[in-house]
C-alpha cells in the first residue's frame, strides 16, 4: 500500500469511504492526513490534525511516542504491524476518545493508524490473565498459612482467658482483641482464595432491591461525608440472578469508589435493547453504572485492575474487583470501566431476556452522566 498524498485526502477514496477511523503519518509520526471518520470520531476538523505529531494526541501518557522510538531502533528489528492497546486520544481542550488500535507500516516509510473506538475498556479476564502456575502457588501458600494462623488464634484465645482471669488492664485486652480481629480478617481472605461457595440456582429478582441493600451498606461506611444518588429506570423488569452475589459485587464496586476518595456515588440503571455481551446477542439487557468522583484509576493499574491481589491501596486485598467480575460472568454478563480523575464509571451489563436463567450453575473460578431521571440524594 503506497503512502497517501497529504496534500489532498480526496485522492484516497478507498480510505475516505471507510467508517473505521484512519490516520496516516510519516516515518517520524507527523500526521499527513486522516479520513472523515477519524475527524468525526475526534470531533475536530481534519485541517486541525494535519502536521500534528500523532503522539501529541495521546492523553495522559507517552506510550505512542515510545512505540515510535522502538520501531526506529535497529536492534529491535522492523515490524510491519503494531498493536496499540487502550488508546486515549484528543487535541488539547477537547474530550478524550478511547480506542484499540493498530499501526501498519506503509511502503513510503510512514504508518497507517487504524482506530477501533470503544466507550469503555473491557476488563481483562483473570482466568486467562493470571498464569495457572501462579494460581497454584497462591493456593499452596494459602494452605501453608492455615496452620500458623490456627496456632496464632489459639494463642490469642489463651492470652484473652488469662487476661480476664487476672483482671488485665484495658490496653492489654484491646491489643489481644486487635490480634484476634486481624487473624479473623486473614482467615476470611484465605477462605475467598480456597473455598469459593458453589453457585446457587438463579431466581427472579428486582435489581433495585439489590441496590437498596448496597446503599444501606454505603450509608454506614461512608457516613455524612458521602453523597449517594439513585438514578433508576423504573421500567426494568425482573431478571434471573443471585441477589446475595450481586449485592456483594456491587458493594465491592461502591466501596472501591469510597476508598478512592469519592464524595458522590451514583447508582444508575437503564434498559438496553439489542445488545451483545461476550458475542452473545440479547433482546434486552440491564446497564448498571456505578459513577463516582474519586481520584480515578491510575495508569499503572489500568492493565491489571481486575486481577486478583492487585490493589492501589497498601491495605487492599486486591480481591474486590476480581470477585465483581466473577459475579458478572456467573450471570452471563460483563464488567467494564472508564476512568479519568474526578469521573470513574464501572458498567455492569446483565441479560434480562432469559439467557442467564437458562444457564446451568457453574462452580466459581479460583481465584458523562446521562440526562435521565433526576436522582434522589441522601
């Protein structure tokens, strides 16, 4: 394929007629031309893009600039096709656009960028992303920790009885209580790794009843400083699921928002018709969004956010998001997200056309706002 003529984009009618956003650049990465679909996708005129370094469009990162450095490094060899994951592109002052992309080398020494726009980045599947050897090692470690924890628990109980017998002071009893509570917390984490409960048969449920249970938990955890909002679609019919598991999944997402410094968390529900989840078509589905104004997902965590034991907090277990994604899979759904500082949205898509109801129970694996109904603030 020859390099397009930058002086006249209409000389490339084949590219101009395509609905896929395309941009072609010279060997140094300067934009020579774009097709109309690319300009529409970014929401700017094609003229504003000409001559711009393609890497300058990248928001919050330099992955593209580093990529061009790599392809020009003779020690790395030449590659004709390169994958660009999780691109966020925009001109200064314009909203970001997200896409998965490919760079293909052109005959004239330049590159063709092919962008596949997405509203949200899909969450990596922990069952595929976490190597089986590491999963086995984690299970082995968890088993090994059982014995010393049992010994520590017995010792703490003995100390507690001795302190009560001799009338120990309040400080001593408080320290013993802290030891016992931390041992209980560690045992709980091991239970999640080693003994996931078998999935129960799904029954008809009201998703808003599930969300109300989550809101009560959030009110207790967040206190007066947290503003909780409902933005419910009252037309959503009942769906087939496990209410307790869905409460656990949504509560993990809301709790993450609270721990990310959110002052406002919104639970939004909408009906969607004719959607696809994991390449399966559904006549009707539920879109549940958990929206918060916290500090967002850091670039370092973005690629591995849903993997077990990955956490952005020093005291985090890294199991909450992995569990939420597991619950989504149990219900034939998906979990995805989009994030920038001050605005993070986790989206849970669930079928409500009978697909989840027809599934056999499976063992768990190891391991901008809309203009809808006005929310009610707490």
